[in-house]
C-alpha cells in the first residue's frame, strides 16, 4: 500500500472531509507518477514542444488520462500491451501544470484505491500549484 493509497482510503472513510482530501491533493502533487504514452518510432525526431503524447480515452465527449504511482501498477494495467506503449515519469505537480483542465485524471486504474480527479478537481489542483509557486517566489 502506497502513501497515496493510505490517504485516499482515509479520505473515503471520512466521506470526503476537506482536510483528508487536501492531504490526497498535496501528496499527489509531490509524488512521482508514471504516465502511459504513445511509443515513439525509433529514430523519429522529438518535438520539443510536445516530447510525448499521453494515452487517453474519449468516452461520451469526456477525456480520461491515466497515471500510476508505481511502475508496477502501470505495467500490470498495460499487461500484454506493454511492448506497444511507453511511459514518462513526472512529479504530480508537473503533470497537473501541463494537463488540460477539461480532462479526468485517473490515478491507479484497476487498483483497489483507484481515484478519479474530475475536471473541477484538476482546476483546484492547478490553483494549489499556482499558490505553491507564488509562495516559493515570494
């Protein structure tokens, strides 16, 4: 069980008490996350503005992007498809900064402690990142 698992479990047990939810948010922002991305063709030029393309699902006009807090969870999710994909590792803060705020972020798909961050939560996380950055630059 990872730190995020423990915090998500506590937040569910408290029925979403804001203090517990905030602990999940702050932990997610500092956790290294593994994001499945399209596999680049060998020797293909790297686009500096978009060095990778995250895998996502589009369901009923909603976009869902995956992230995992361990490489083992990503590889278990990918299973037999692992050779067809790649992954990047980003700290949660950097992922949130770069994600479109209309996307659902799906953390640890297929695990007991799966957590879906709605677009509203992604916007809230962006606000938290912005505040942290402002405090650091003050």
